[in-house]
């Protein structure tokens, strides 16, 4: 061919292979192969144990979340819109069933409604994005093809693993997010992967499930600290489920969705720096990210960052009580908080529960005032208490350079500058519940029981605990969903 | 029970809206039919007609069958029409979804500047919603027309917040970004949400917006429009239920700004003699179902073919052609030397050029499987190259395409197209717009319904009850429900 003129950018060359089969050496196809090929045998004991703890905690926070206003709205909406093919259970509502995707949506909203659900590193809320979809899907399948507990546990871990791997594609993901809310980005694909696994989709279908999910991913950070934030997790789990169902129906998307496509963004659209890496297809052994990196469970329903300042505040409160005999706010001139820079959790005077859960200042003062932070700390009356407002007035915030906005490295420091001139300080590097200092089994169960008791009777609560503990031995995993 | 409608509260919101978001809510809430200009009415009715036609045709596509199959797993008492189908209905959300997919299934729907496909994200949601109001409440044609224009206007205004949006996109597919917001605004308008609810509808919609461009030229692309329609409607419904989001969603970089690298939001003009964007900037209507950029190529290639055929042979002298050079802007996702599927073919400069050279013009049929794979076309594709002149900017307002065929004897025949017929600078004539609609609806609806839709849309502002549109869309004729055809 005569090529007197230089050929300008070759652009995106399409192979003559039909879109059904992604070429083997792409990142996208490696993910699809992993989802398809990974087996229960690949789950190590650590991974099993950790993921079961996550499942239990997630159910618990979902159950208590079913008492929230945002949950009410979501549920009412779903019930008004649809009634038939109602096979999937809703947390805390034994008489109610919804269609699978809407049940997933509602339960996802419940899970994140109070910001009480687990957090990972790099940062996202992994379980809420996948568990509701799996529960809903398990009830959808015909009785002779119900997945057993081990299949369920495996699918759950596939969903986690995919989320974790995706977050490692960008250094941006290591820090507290600024642009897109991570559960809405990686959570959607995690849900698609987990569901695809549970439904035993083919490798090509797994690939398309990821591609379809990418077009349903992404919600801006600005809705964090508002009532709409829980929808991010609700939609992640629901839309990921939809993506897998559509892929199962034969829908096809871009088989290179995770790969780098210059000039035309795929999944990279959500990041400014993006370096995708393939997953190795599990041979005899696959190291799940959960093995090396555990999860943080929250002790009270607020953004993870709050947990450091609360522990620091509690520690300085004790010092103060020893010093003054009791907690006497009038002796305090200034409350100095040393925190990392993160706009959406820096709120001097929160006016709603959602804002209060995302306020370093509020959480520090509540801890100082009450000696603990719990569910009740975020009620309307509690937020607007006069004594609390007075304390908030004394707060000053500093951002030391060494305090990075990163859940692995940050710390919280609370200093009380007294009128007498004395200074008392409390610092927390690792709060109880963080992956470096995980909740004990007793603490985790206590949290679950406390949460679940808002909506379920004791026998049901204990039944769920037992079921999750013995998940691998459950013959029909839809029983878990039915027990909610 | 259907959606609860609330009576508009009489109490006025504070007149000063300090945020862009609040300002948008105020305008969405405050715009009324008196502010629609004649030109806006005329243009938007053309858009509505064209959108219905491409949607009807689109119901015959594979992607549409799949989403309909999928959506059927949800059903309820409350239901809306699936265009072209009398045999089943779906809940409004899924009707909006399926019909939205239909509209974009062949890439045959309208395109605006800055670039997006505005109507497909809005119309299916509005029509589905109009059927879901409680029986007593009639939605008039004028209500529909106004809400439609609110949805279009919001999209256009959002696109102006970023310089990035002026060019053909690279990261997020615009319908998935602004289309979702437009659908939310339009539905909020039709539902008569109050100002606060309008704000929340926008905020909630933002959390559904955005899909990466890489799914363009695949079967998923139509879902971007379907989902935009569906999610915008959902956002408005959730807002009606009292759900709240960030009241500064349009103002913040971490709000709508998340979708752009440069983002500068501005408040809308005051409601007094409101200057609609559609008044200043018309849409382009496609003549064949493929990416807009290929329309320039098609016109240039057809012209080259005419020149080549002056020797009055009946077939293009293929073996006399040595090479074909296309001078086009750099748009990676429309650069496909050898497309393998209909979706890819609709996004290929090379394919459309060769197809037009072979056949003289492009049509729906050009993308049928047998035509995509025919040997003569493949042979010509092998001889085709692209060039990207630096002055050829990837903007639908300024791009051009030049087709040159170099023959074996060394001579070159070429033609350049700067404005194709159907572009906003050279809009389709009324007869041709109708012809497109009729041709699209032909295999799907009976003749009376086709005629009924054209008449209804042309007289939309006088239609008392716009559900007559849905009736026709489902394939019923006027005779079935005569009382609905009353014009004011």
C-alpha cells in the first residue's frame, strides 16, 4: 500500500474477533477469568474467618439501619413502584418481599444509612456493596439450584477481592476520596463480580458484567454527609446485580473496560491516575487481599475518621476527670483537634445527623461530654444540646503535616487547653476496631446483638449468628436471606 | 397506589438564590408555558417526533429485546406503555428504561451542541410518567411540552459549565451525565415538585450520573440513554418522597464537577422572557443510524461517488480505486478500520465512507449484518486510510470531512463536506423529518397510529390529554379512544 502520507494515530483497533471473546492478555479478561475460575478451596482460613465476621457485622448494621428515615423512603418508593416477582427479603421486615434488585437496593441503603458499616484500605465500604445483592440473588434462584453456604462465601470474597484489586489501580484510591465516592465506583463492579460468581456466569459473561457495571458506576462525593449517601451503597449493590443479570441475558459491553484505552475512557474515567494490573488466574493457590489486609469495624455509627478523635477524646477526658474530679467544661478554654485535611468531614457546626456523622468536631465533643459515642449520640435532640454547642464553640482545628488523610496512617489528637494554663492531651494512632487492633469476637457479637435487637427477637438473632458462623456447612444459602 | 401528587405550596421561597443549585431549582419550578417561544415550540416538537420514530424503530433491535426481557421480571399494577407494544406493559421506571434504550439503540437519535443526545434521556421518562399519574389528573400536551423543554434546557446549561464539553467526549458519555440530570429536571417539572424538591431531585440524580465512554460502540451504549431516563425519573420520585441530597450539588467540584476537569457553574438567566438555549442552538437530526461525525463523511463520499460515476456505469468501478483517504477530526472511538459488529460499524468513519461510496447513500439497511460483512465493502475498507488535519477540530460545530479517492491512473476525485443535510446549520425540511418518522414507524405501528402521532405532536400544545400519545405508541388507533383526541 502506498503510504506517502504518514498514518496518524492508529486509534483503537478492533480485532476481527467477535466482542464475545476478550483477548487473553487483557486486564479485563484476567478479571473475568478469575471470577469464573476461583474455587472454595482457594479460601484460606484467615479469609474465611474475616469474611464471615464482615457478613455478620453487615447484616447487623443493615438491621439497625432498617429503622432509619432514609430506609423508610427507599422502601416506600420500591413498594409503590413494584409488587410482583417479590421473592427477596428486606432487612427487619419479615412480612415484606421485593423484587431482587429492589431488595438489594433497600438493604444496601439500610446498611449504609448510619455510616455504621465496615471500611477497608484502600478506602471503601466493601460489604454493603455486595452482601445485599447476594442475599437477594440467592432467593431468586430456583430451589434445585440454590447455592450452598460455601458458594455464597466464595462469591462474597470474589466481590471483595475485585473491589480491592480495582482500588490498587490508582494511587488516588489510597487516600480519603475527594471526587467519586468509592463504594459507587468499585462497589458496583464488586457486586457485579460477586453476583456473576453466584450465578455461575461464563467467563465471557463475567467480562460483560464488569463492563455493564462500569456504565452504572460513579457518584460524586458531594452527596456524602447527606441523606442521599446511603443510596450510593444501595445502588452499587443493586446495579451490580442488574449488570450481572443483564450479562446473563446476553448483553455485551466493552471487553476492555478495565484496560487502559487512550483517548476513550473505560473504568479509568473515575480516576486521574490509572494503572490497571491483571489478576493471576488462581492455580492451586490464590492470595486474597483480605488475607493481608483486614477490615475496620465501626464501634459507633459515624465516618471512620471520627473513631480516632473519639478514642483520643475519651483518653483526654479520663485525664481531665483525674485532674479536676469531674468533667467540668467551664475549666476548658480551647479544645484543639489535630486532624488530617478532608473537607467533607470537617464541620464545626453540623445541623443534621448526616452531617454530625461526618464531623470531627462533633464527635470529639460528644465523646468529651458523654464519655462515649453511640447510636443515641446522633439523634436530633442530642445534636442540638446546648452543652454540646458550647463545647463546639471552643473547638479549634489544626492540620499537622504529618497527619495524612489516609486510613492507614492518620491519627487523632485532642488537647484541652485549660483556663489555668495547663494542657491535657490525648492521642490515638489506632482506634479499637481498626484493622491493626481488630474487634474481639465478643465485641463484634455485642455490636451485632445490639443492632439486631432493634428489629428482631432473640431467637432469630442467635439463629443468624449460628448460621453465619457455620456458613460453609449451610446446604442452602438462601436460608440466610430468609432469616432476616 | 400510584405516585402521590402534592399541591404546589403557595408560599414563595426566598427570591435570592445564592447557589447555582438553588437557582436551577427555582427556574425549573418557575418556568411556565407562557415562556415557550414559537421557535422553541417548533424545534422541540420536531425533536419529539423524531425521537418517537427512532424509538419505535429501535424496538426491533436485539439490545431492546434483551432489556425488555430483563425488565419483564418486574411488573405491577401501575404500568406504562412500551412503544410499539400492545402485548405487555411495564412499571414507569422500566418503561422509561426500555424506551430510552430503544431511542438510542441504533444511534439514530438527535444530537446537540455542546454534544449530547438530549431527547432520548427526557422523552421516554416523561411519557412513562404521564401514564402513571392517578386517573383524575390529566397531563396536557402543553404540560408535556414544557417539561420536555425544561429537561432539554437543563442539559444544555450544564454542558456550558465546562469547556471540555464543547468537543466530542473522551471520558464520560454525556447523555449519562447531563441526560440523567435533564430527566430529573423534566420529571420534577411534570410532577410539579416544589423548589426544595427540585433541588433534591437534581442532587439525587447526580449520584446516578456518569458512564465511561469506552462502552460507546458496544451494545451497552443505548443503556446510557435508557438509564439516564430511568434514573432521572427515579431521582424525581425519590425527591417527591422527601429524600434529600446535597443542596449545592451543581456548585461543588465534588458534586457535578466530579465529571469534568474544568468546571465553572453559573446561575441561569432570570425567568422574565427566558432565553432558551434551543432558541439559539438547534439540534442535528440524523438521516441514518450512525454516530454524528460519520454524517459528514457520508455526504462527502456520496458526492465523490457521483463524480466517479459520470462515466455512467451502474456499479462503482471498485478495482479502479487504488486508495481512499478520509480527512477527519481525531475521534478515537469512531476510528475503526475494520468493524465487526453493527455497533462498531455505526462508529466507524471508514465503514460509512466505504458504504456510501458503494451504495450512493446510507440507510438503516446499510448496517445489516450482510452489508457489514460483504466482500466488496471489506475490499474497499482495506484501501481506506484516515488523516487528521490539525485544523479539523473534534467539535460538531466546526468539524469537516474530506473524502479523496485515488484511482489507478493517478487521478484523484475528492469532495469536502462542512455541513451535512440534517445538521443544525442545514436542518431537515418538514417533509423529510416526517418521511424519516414514517419510515421508522412503518414496520411497528399501523398507519392510523402513525398519522395520529404526527398530528398529535404537531398540535401538542393544544392537546388536552397527552395520554393519547401513549395510546398511539402502543399501536392502538384513534378509533379506539375517540374522546382522547380532543384538542383544546
